C-alpha cells in the first residue's frame, strides 16, 4: 500500500442500539451526516477521548486505491502476527437496478432485462446471454480478510457472485432481492436435456421452450446471487490465475486445479447468504502458504464449511506481516479508477469479533487493542465524504457497518 498518514484518529463512542441506517427498511431514508458518536481528534489526544469501549482507529489514505467503496481496518505489521480471524453477520444487500449488465452490456433493471432477453430469441440463445460470466450487477458487495508480507498482498473472503447448483447450472430466482435465500422453492434451473425448468427440489415447473420462457417472465425471474468464496495473491503465483473461486462442480475440479492457486484437494463450492452469521480466518500454513476457512456460525452453524490452501510465496517466512479486514462494495472492472456513483447498499454488516493471531501459539488478540489503522481510498479520503458513505456504530463491542454511497 502507498499509505499517507493523516495525523488524526477516528473515534466512535458506544451506542445502546444500532441506528436506523443499519436496517434495510430505513437505510435509504436515515440521515447521512456525521452523527454524535463519531468524530476525529489528533492522534496524541485519542487515548483520552471518548468513554470506555470507544473504537479508535488512526486514519491513513492509500493514494493508489480506487474503484471501490471500502471500509478497511489494518493491524500494524509485526513478525509475530500469523493470521486474522473474525466472526460476524453478512450484510443485507440492495443493488442499484440501473447497474445490471447482460453479457457485459449495461441493461438496467435485472427483471426487465431478463424478460427482454427471453423475448428476444430462442431459449438457448437467451440462456447463453443470461448465463454469460459478464452478466450480473456491476456492484459486488464483499466481506473479506487479507494480509501483506514481503511485497505480496492477499485478499480472501466472500464476494457476491452467481449461484450455481451442484450440476453447474446457473440458478434463477423469483424473489425481488435477486437472491434465492437458500430456499429451494425460489431456486430455478433450466435443464437443457429435458427442455424443462425445475425448482430447487427437482420438480418440473414448466416443460417445453415456450412454456419455460413464459413461466420465467410471468414470475419476474432474474439471476440469483449470494456471497461466494474467493481468494487472490498479488503478485500472482506463477502458473495460476490472480482471481480464484472454487470449482462449480466436482466433475470440473481436475481442470480447475490446473489453473487455480490452491494447495491440497480442490475445495467444494459454497455459498453464504445475506444476513447469515459466519466465522472466517486466514492464517499462515507453512513457508509460502496460507489457509482460508469459512463456516456458518451461531444460528447458521449448519451451513457447510469451506476451506482452501493458497500458495503465497512471501508469507510464513518470519517477516513483519500486516493483517486486515474489509467490508466493501466493489465495482466490476473499475479497480484503479474513480468510483462510479451508485445507489447500491450493503446494510448492517456486523463484525462481532476481529482478532489477530499472535505468537507461536497464535493467540487470538482483539484487533481493536493493537492500535489499528482505518485505511481510506483516494476517492473517499475526505472525512465528510467518508462519513456520508459509511455509517458505523459500536454496540456491546460489536461494530456494525453500513455502506451507502
């Protein structure tokens, strides 16, 4: 990172309950100005400012970071830091209906765009366009961790992505949110062999091309999205892609393994849905290796866990290592460019625990106790803009973050 110190500290004092910005029903109308529990002070005054339980983060600006609305908290680099673990609740998501693309071309509202595509040609042609990897929202809410060691940076975690069933078929939903909510009654896939549309239980709901198209139109369908694991190491490891997701099917894992950055057995694809509780950690797994694990937590502990080994040649060598956690709205194809205005929101992300793994025993140590830094991007360096975009509340030691560009 190219970080420029600001000489100030961001202080958030505890509240008794999260404010209205963190509820989907009121997030669009809640005030956007800085509220009374958030302020900045010179760093030398920070320890004496605010009541017990206040969250204090030094402010720095990464002049090279652009193209995303991100809230990043970074622990100081130290040689005895070997990873980071968090527990939390994923945000609810509202996506800008104007920023949906079909085949890479902006097409507006996803339901209307899906209807136009279905009406515009054969079912096979329509499915080809709707299932193109470039089809989807241009804003991608993400929740992730990472680290930096010896000039290499790792970003690992969860990002909104297309849902596929275990057979590798793209899933559609009739829910207005654009996410099927893990409910088979609201998951639909096109079985090209049977020329039929089936729900998540395998029941045929429409048979024949014309009936399939009409059923999808009548039920206001659109592609379904959820949070999916991803990881990357930059610079990339030789012979691997920079951006990695798990293989969609077990049958495709062998081919996937020839390109992907991973160690050990190829991981099984997984999804985590808005509002679900999760636990996630990334840690050094020997010289030149990392390990990412994500699982459901609390009431959502039955969600299948995900884990993958990652090649990262600069990690695990005893050098001072920096660990971070981020909640973000990334913008597809916009990295390194100015952020694009959007009405997309990531609402009510809760960081229940954030701990750095220190020492030989990898003791979980609260991130807030390590004098962390809030790193802002170039687009959001100005405090007035930052505070309009991010609403952050601290309640009972839990940090709730809502992103409202």
